[in-house]
């Protein structure tokens, strides 16, 4: 169930006075040096005060957005992908497009290109318990940023809009998975020097990943030891666990010879069942077995009879192997 390695590296934040209020600090990672210059990690310094201002955790921050399952996958599982976003009120003048990206160079929250186009990073640390509100705040600031500049991280106000308020609810959410991070640059082929070296390092850290076309929000990935299928599902957790247990007990939870349902992630309020696959099983090979499994799962989800003893044991095993990512 290997989770992809994120290629970003944090840029050093500006040094600020130790007397500065924690809510005015630039946003940095918990283990990074505190911007006040004390030499201590942020979480052991001003981060303790900032943590008190964190808003209540929103369990499903992407609920209500088209493609909620894919939002979760791109936030937690997919190294390099982009999605064109459509705003509820249309694009402002001078902004030709808004694109969601899994990650941006230097872990920038957002970037305004020279052309005025906006790139919004998804896999950044957020300053509150509501990822949707933090991303919406970043997006609004990116829309008015100077072309050719990155957008700095700040703490969003507790009463600000959320992505659900800004994005067009009728627009499709269609991720495009990339082999590398060339989408960072408008002309990646012309990159030289440190830019080219940084791009090469980022590409080397990305696990090969592909989105299946026959089912929703299922992603194949390759690791050195084995391949995996990670499938984000929005069924109620208890109902999904029962259904998976029924299939596991019946010996029908696999995706074919050499495959095995090994457990699940829990991420942003949704479950992500994970299968181990043989190293020679590519994404195209998983398409038909996944579609057939989806039909079996639908039948199991519709079953209302209590679990028998074997199914209860299977459910216990699945629960014990569940990992929470967020």
C-alpha cells in the first residue's frame, strides 16, 4: 500500500520577529525551523500558539464538489496530475485558465504564470482544519496576483469562502495523470541548469501512476516491489466494510490471479481499498477485472442480511489493516 513520495521541497520562509503574533507568521511545516529565528522547530515554538487558532477539522473537505473521490486521490495518492477548473462566476479578465495541480515547485500554494494563467497546488500543508477553505483563499489570492509570481502561504480567515462556493458545480472534474512534472513549465523542453536538474529530481521521485477509465477514482501505480490498485470510494464506511467482508469471505475480493485485497486507507472521510498486483500487471490489465469487481461490490452493498461468522472475521481483518491518512 505504498504511498507516493512527494517531490516538493519547502522554500525557506522569511525571518520574522520573535514578538510577531503566531497568526501573522508565514505558513511552514511543523518540523521546519520556526520563522522567528529561535532555532527551534515550528511546532515547538510559535506553532504551539498557532495550533490554538486552527479551525475545527472538516472530515470531508471535498464533499459536494464534482469528483470528490478524485479530489481525495489527487490530494493523497497521485504524484503528478492536473485538472482544469471552472469557476462559478467565470474567469476574471486577464486569467485565461485555472488549473489544479497535485504539487507545484518549491511547494508553492499557487502560481500565476506570465500569461496570467493560475496553477493551484493541492498537496500543500494547510493552516486550518478545512482544506477546502484554505484552497479557496489561495485561489482568490492567485487570481489577483501579479503575473509571473508564486502565491505565498497564509492563514485563511475562518469565515472565508470554500471551494464549493467558488467552483462551478456543473463542471466535470477530469484528472489528467502525467508521467512527470513538465506541466510546471510552459516550455519544459527548453529548461536548462538548475531548473532542468530540479525537474529531473522531481520526476525521479514520482511513482508511475495511471487512472483507470472504466471505473471512477481508481488508480494503478507501480512500486519497485509490486504494483497496486488504490480505489477511492464514497460509500458509507460501515456499509462498504460489510460488503468487502462478504466478498473476501466468498473468495471474490481479488482482481484476478496473483492479486489480493490487502486493506484500505481512510482519507478525508472516504475509504480507499488497496489491492496488491503482480509487477507485470499494468493499468490496462486491471481495467476489466476492476469493472467486474465493481459489479460484485454493488451486489454486496445491496445485501442487507447480517454478516455470518466467517464474514465477521473477514471484516475484523480488514478493519485491523485500515490506515488513516487524514
